[in-house]
């Protein structure tokens, strides 16, 4: 063993570590054991002295009362037989010593007095004075504790030595051999075969398995490196695809904002509203534009999910309000095709653990499909209930086209509409792919049951929540402006087309004056001269990012509460999150719906 330690730093470290730990444990344990023995011995001696004093007080009082000097002296001497009592003295009430025994009390001895009474307990006849000292007992206990300490240290050190010997035989000696073999691996990468010295105590153990695993690893390292390079290349390609989609989404949304914005303004124009042909043209433009926006959103959403950048915030979500919100968004579309909607969420149904916005997106996708692929005058139902496995189900059923077994087998293939592209219903073929992935990301499961010509049934299973639903924060409402009260909205935007779209939007609010700032500098100057009632802020401006102005407003005590709505073509989750965290009241993604945008403006100006 000593020879091995001369060559092995590992063995030296183990020896120092285990030996030092063993020595520390032995010293600690020996000290604890000695202190426990000392404490118990001294406590026993003290209790014995107190018991002797209490037992002798009454006989001594009786002997003093009877003036029996011989008996009094005997009891006093008997009291000093206790090792903790070095001196005992009986004193009469007039100070006369009646009896005493023992040695002169040493310095630091403890004095104790017991009053003596007559047998009837009414007359005080004197006092028993006792001197207690544990010095002799402590000396004896110290000697015994020293031997006990030495014994415990020796036992622990012997155990440590045995552990070191066994550890060296089983591990360190064989590890040193294995290390030498690894250092001797040829520079050309030729994989060696690792050989571990056998041990009569070990046999085939973890070190043998380690040697085999290292040998296999060395043989496969070229393949591992190749796989790592391929993985890095795939990750770089995925990131490049995500960046490309993000940039393309932004570039497509900007002109689409002008198309959809002016189409919405065109439809609102009185001349168009009174002309059925122009109104139909406007509706067709809007339908095509919103379909293009939906395609952009779905492709971007699918890209985020596949790259793992989609944000999911799991919290308790109430099922009833989510179902009501989703169905209300599509009720007008269903009524246009005379499709009845039935909802049923039982009272007291547990909340589910989900992302509120993503769960609403899932239900909107399913209900939208149930409307699009239903028959005229059909029905759809949105029901919910709880299962037996701490889960809640939400089921969307329709009386529509249904699907065959062949179609069900291809249901979740991206961009495969299963022949529905010939029905005239708008769609991208990736909505259900996104829906299932979102349900799985929320810890749930999406099941489908469909019969061709009868209808389809999609069931979302989600974990039930045991925690209550947190109420949504509410802002205290301000007084609405009175008749004739004007409001100023500052739009920080450098694109003239986007400015005109916003101007067309606010034409529906004649009491709102729209001011425009093409960059951050002019926006800061205008706000400094006269603060507007609301700021609409683009994210990408010629002289910087819109968040710079937003953060400056939130840090300025004069404009800390100035409402700010970000209006941007950047629809990435990270950008939305940064803006909301910086203090924006809302985030409108271009192209935006006029009704939704006006609702947000009205709310913030109320």
C-alpha cells in the first residue's frame, strides 16, 4: 500500500482524506463520549448528595431536639460519608455548634443550608450547614474519561486503517492501472482494449464495467463526434429557419397591415356600406387578407413549437369562462351558416392546469374546424367534465363531414388538409398539428373519434388543478370624457402607410386628435411639450428601439402612468414579453383588427 501511495496521487488524497476524517471523527466521538460520561457522573454525585441531605435532615433534627449528642454526631458523620459532601455542621438557633464532621471545605465548595424544626414542625431548633465539593469526583472522572477517550480514538483509527486497506485493494490500485492505460492511448486514435487488474475481493464489479465502457467509448468516439457535428448543423439550420421565419413574418405583416387596414376602412365608408357589390368586394378582400394573416401566424407558431421557443405558462385556468370566450368569438360565423352551438360545463368543475391563452387557442381551433367542416343547419357542442384520474376533459363535437380511417391516419401531417381544400373552406392544414402540440406541452392529451358522413369528436384531456384560480388584476376605471372633450393620441411610427392606416382607424372616434412622431427624438420632444392621453408605439424606429422610449417613460415620474400600447409587426413571443414587462398596457400585432384596436383604445382612454 505504501508503495502504491508513492506513485498514486489519488491514493495519497484518499489516505489524507479518510485518515484525516477518521482522526477528526475519533477525536470528536472520543470527546463526546468523555463529556457524556463526565456529565452523567457529576450529575449522579450531585443527586446523591441532595438525597443524602434530605434523608438526614429529619433524623438530625430529632437528635438535636432530644439533645442526644451521640446520635447527633453519628448522623452528622454519616452524612459526610457521601463523596460529594466534605463537611457537615449542625448549628443551634443561638449559633452554638451542636455537631460537625468532615474536612475543612476547600475553596469554591458549594454551601447549602437546611432549617431544622421540632418533631411537630412548629419550632425552629437550628440549621444543618453542608459544604459540597465535586473536585475529587471530577478528578476521578477525568482519569476515567481520558482512558475512554483514548479507547474510542484507537477503535476509530483501527477501523479507518481497515477501510483504507480494503479501499486500496478494491479501487485505487485498479484505478491507477486503468489511468495508466488511458494515458497510453495511441495518438492516432487506435482504440485500445481496457484491462482492469482482477481482485479476489471484487471479481466482476463496476470497475470492470467502467473499463469496458471506456473501451467502447474510445471505439465510438469518431461516430460521437460526427453525430455532434450533425446535431450542431441541424440546430444551426433550425435556428436559421426560425430567424428567417421571424424576419419574413415581420416583412409580410407590414404591407399586410396596409392592405387589411385600408380594406377595413373601405368597408366602413358610407358609399361602400350602401353598395352591395362594393361591400361584397370589401368582404372578399378582408377574408383573403385575414386568411393570409392566419397562415403567417400558423407557420410562425409551428416554427416556435418545433424549435422549442414557444412560451407556456402553466397556471390554474377556469374551464367555463374559457369555453364561453372561445365560443363567443365564433358564434357569429356559426350563426351565418345556421349552425347551433351547445355548451355544457357543470357547476363546480375543477380548474385545469394550462396556459390560459394557449388553451383558448386550442378551443378556438377545434370550434373553428367544427364550424367550417359542418353541414348547413348542423350543430356543434362544447362539453366538459371530470374523469376518474385527476384530469378534466373538454369535448368539441360536430355533425359535419367526419373522417375516414385513411384520413385519420394522416390527420396530424402538416399542410395536409385531407381533401378539404376542395370544399371551399379556408384553412392551412397545420391548425390541428399546432393544437395537439400545444395540448401536449400543457401536459395533456388530444383524442379524436370521427366517422365519415356523421361527424367528428375531439377531446382535450388536461390535469385538474387543486389550487384556486387567481383572479385577473383589474385597473380602477377612470371617468369617461364628457361630451365635447377631446383626447390626443401620439403615434410613434416612421412608415407613412401605417400612419394612414391608424388615421383611418381613428376616424371612427372624431374626438380623438392623432399626432405623429416619426422617431424617438421627436416623440420625446412632443411628450415633453404636452403629454398626450395615449401613446401608440412602434418597436422598430430609425433612431432606436421603441422599448427605449417606453422604459424612459416608466422611469420618468411625470409620465410614469402614461398609457402606452405597442403596435408592431414583430409577433415573436419574446418581443411581446419584453414589451409587457417594460410596462406596456397592450400589444397590437400588425395587421390588427379595427374593432379590437378601437376597443383597446377606448378602454385606455376611458
